[in-house]
């Protein structure tokens, strides 16, 4: 029982990081229908910003805030400089640009900070506690709680505020929303700022949880983030969160039970295939009308 609890807690923490990344992806896709691969690069930049600020100040909160702020600014600039001029192009054009941006950001971070991982040991609410006979480090619970709070705040912003409702209207029918007075450029900026800030938060939490960051840590989440938003349903905030949690639990538990049968990533795609057989549009996804 203690081992099961350990694996579940680890799965919840890892799944929360996946969810934090996927939240930003689903906000952008829901509005622009763009697979924002460069989001993984924003996540990496957020992690390294957190590393620099923590090294200079020793403050976890300042580190987290800096990661979110720098990532939000970077996401805003990516939208204004690269996506906005391409919105009238076929969807594969911004996708290719997004992939190129991700590669460039990875290489820039590697050239500035070095190609090897760096230790990022954040001393914040980290101690061992006993949970039903299992010894659990509180940093795992902190990661879960922070992402859950961020998800609920994102859900509230996108469903309970005028800007959020306008964003939903623009996602469903941009032309009609525009005729009703919705300022589409403002909505797009809002989604990029919010989604990119969440990527920065996830970058900070990755370093906080694992104690290490790498210039190439975005490679895995670039495709796992897509798996998560497919699991949850494209454009759904709560779906992205639940998809991340499911993916983290499946990976952690199955890897613990069958460590030598399949690699960790294989279990993620098995879970994706199994769910899509029964829910082709994801957990909270809906069929899009032609």
C-alpha cells in the first residue's frame, strides 16, 4: 500500500507539470487552431529565468514570478512577431514556424547556459512526511496544489469574466464575435499572455520538483503536451488539467508495475489510443460542426 501511495503521489505531481504546460497549449489552440510547438521553448526559457533569479536572490516566489513574467512576455512577442502575420495562411505555415522557433530557442538557451543540465535546488516547503505509512516529500504535494490552483484560476478567468467569455465567443466564431464588438487582437494577446505565463510556471515547477533543468527539457513536453490536450479535448481548460493528471498517473504507475516491458513514453500513447477508441474527441472535447 505504501508503494502504491508513493507512485500515485509521484504521478499526480508529474501529471500536474504536464497539465501546466498543456493549459497554455489549449488556450492558444482553442482560439487560433494553431499547434503551438514553440510553447515548449517558452517553458524552457521560463525554467532558466527561474534558475537565474533564484541564484541571484534565493527567493522561490521571486523566481516563480520571474519565470511567469518572462514567459508571458516571450509568448506575447511570438504571437505579435510570428503568428499574427501568418493568420491568413494555411495552418501548416504557422506550425512550421512554431517548430523552427522551438528549435531556435532550445539552441539559444544551450549556447548561453551550456549544453549540460544544471542543478536547480529550490528550498521551499520541502520535508518528508508520513502519508498512510508512506514517506512523501511535501514538494510533490506543493506542485499538485499550485497547478490545481492555477487551473481553477484559469478556468475562472476564461469562463467567469467578460474577457474570458469574449475569448470563448471568438474561439467559436471569430467573425460573428467581431461584428458584436469583440476585439479579437486583444483576446489573442490575453490568451498568449496567460498561456505563456502558465508555461513559465510549469518550467519553474519542473526544476523545483526534479532539482535539475536542461536546455533540451522541452523536447519531451512538446509532444506530451499535445497528448494531454488530445486526451482532455482540444480547447478545454479542465480537460487539459485532467488529461495531464491521467497521463502522469498512467506513466508512473505502469512504469513502476512493468518497468522492463515498455518505455515510459509508450504507456502515454497506449493511454491515448485507449481513450480515443471510446472518446474520439477527448474527455471534454466536442465534435466541431462543419
